[in-house]
C-alpha cells in the first residue's frame, strides 16, 4: 500500500461510507497531512502525527497554493489527503510539488504568470496524494492536471507529477449536493467527452468509449440525481472519462469550447460549467457550419447521434445541447458588457488563439462574434463556488433517505453501484471488487482503468491504457 507509485493510473476506491476506513488504511504508520475544504465535514482518520489545514475554496488562488506549499515543505508529510471539490484538489496537487526536486513548484508558479499552459518536467508525484472529492464532474481525483488561479486568469498546469496515488469516491461525501449541482457535474463530465469528439483525429475505440460513457451519463443524470447509488455511478462515470480511451485521440486540444469558457469564467467570475453553458452551443453551430477551426462536423454529428436519442434530444447538436442545458436547468452567466466581451476576446486570443494549437487561426474578432452569439442570463448567477446552502437541499444530508431509495440498474440494495454495471452490456456483480491490471474493452464484462488525461492534457495523449479489473476490495 505504501510502495513507490510508478503506475500511470491512480487506484480508485469506491463505496458508501468508505472514506474513514480507507483513509485510515492508506495513512497508517505515516506522517499525514489533510488539506480540506473549510465547508466540508468528511470523516477522515489519518496515521501518526496527522494534521489538518482548512482552506476556503471560494478564495483559493496562487497565494493559497504557495502558503500550502510552505507548510508542506516545513514539515514534510509522506502522504497528503486532499478533501474537497476540484479547486481544493487542484491546489493540493500543485502545492505538493514543493517536495519535488529541481524547484518544480517555483517553475510552475513562475511559468503560469507568463503562459496559460505549463507542462511540468516529467516525473512521478513527489508524495502520495489521496484525493477525496466532495463534488462531481471535475475528475481532478484521477487526472494529471491542475488549475492555478493568478492575476492573469485560470492557468492550466499539466504533468504526471500531479496525478494522485489514490482516489476515494464515497457517495456519502456527495449527499449534501443539491440535485442541480449533481446535474452540473454530470454536464461537465459529458462535455469533456463531447469536446474530445469534435476532432476528426478519432479512432473507432475512442469514439465508441465516448458514446458509451456519454449515453450512460445522460441517462443516469436524467433518471435520478438524488440516490446514493446514482451519485456513485455518476462519479465513477466521470472518473471513467479519464480512464477510458474516450479522451485518447491524437488532438489533445479538441475541446475548443473549454478555452473560451475558461476566460468567460475568469472575467465574469462565474463557475466554469456556467460559462461553458453560455458558449458551447455557439461553438457547435460554427462546427456544424463547417468552420474547421472549431472542430469537425462529421465527428460531432457521429457522437451526438449516438447519445441524443436515448434521452429524446434534438438531433442537431447545437439545438440538442441547448435543449439539454435547459432541461437540466444549468444556469447561464450574466450578459457581458461590451467591455467584458473585449476583455474576454483579447484574453482568449492571447492565451489560446491565433498561433497556439488550442484555437489555431482564431483571433479576437472571432471570439467577439462567438460571444455575441452565445446565451446569457439577465440575472446574476451567484458565487463562483457553491456555498453550503447550495450543496444542501432540503434534507440532502439524510443519507438513510437515499440509501434505501429505489436503486438504479447496477446498484445493490444499499444503493451502491456494483462493478460491471456502469455501462450497458456488463454483467451484474454482487460484491465489491479489488482490481488488478489487464487489458479490456469498455463493453466487456470487467471494469477497466485507463490513464487519465484532462482537457488539454497533451502529456498523456499517447499513454492512456485500459486495465481490466476484478477482485475484492472496491478499488479500480
């Protein structure tokens, strides 16, 4: 359990009420540091000399990361348990670079002041990180990407050193999320697949995995967002977007909407999924019109035609995604002023457009046109990070209420998703499983693992691989 981690895929542990037992097991006999969102109440037990640092996700930025790094360097832990949403997990992963040789953290922070994308020197994580997500959809618990907020914007940092050693998905940690927040997380995971599917450089395996996962996400989130079993299934499907061939195409920058949404989110101070909801249909309209700078029409059509019929969405991709956003009640950001549009357009070109491979050939005028064609709200959408009131919705903390709700297909009587039932065509299992490496196919009867690769994670373009898994212990 404490051997040096040389693999490409974190071990994924999942099950109801698993957090306390697994954190105790994974930190036993070790100097542990817990970095937790100040608004979470997750039962974490650590090994000897355990200590906890609380951070406010809403105000987390580069200064928070530098402060955490100082604490890590001052008293070097042998394991870090990161508890929270994507913001806290990312901050913890980046701060852990303080223990990497060669002043990697200084390089990452310094480079991020000048560039929107930083690739780290190749190397494993300098310390075991156990990621315990309390939100859905970001997949930070399984990927090798971190977002660092500084004065210039949200900066993307990519490298193997950011990949956690373990991830613990416990639906008990997700039960305070309001159903609307669960749908937002499912949408974020779905659009990760859709974005990758707009590239013409897609193989049959990448396409089939993206469609299978996309269908499962849409159908699960449409059917049920309240039960523990459904939330566990959605969280595992989100992780599977990183651990399948779905994001393994030869174009690591295919999710073109992400880069524009990143700048919209920073300028308007909205959540990323809210910013994405504003621009994605406008991007897809341009793809459907044949503008190859934004993506490939045939690839998008093939993906959308594979996922839309199961939930009765329009077959036109732009109309369909707009209908889905409305159906799931994903909020929109406030309409930007002319000055905001200029700022977003200029920042997008400077960070990602024109000469860069993310949005090649696209300049500020193109982004202005896109923003004018996007969807906006006339009302403010609130804080960029959900508050405790957002996460708690009318007794959502009552786990027993959901544990005994009607389980979705592939869940046990306690609402826990069984291995082998995340996707269609899997055999139904009755026990939790400990996973071992292997090769497989997403429609096979065994669960699989594939190396994570986040949106724009070019360092992992070719290293994703499937691991067929079975055994005892509820890990992937």
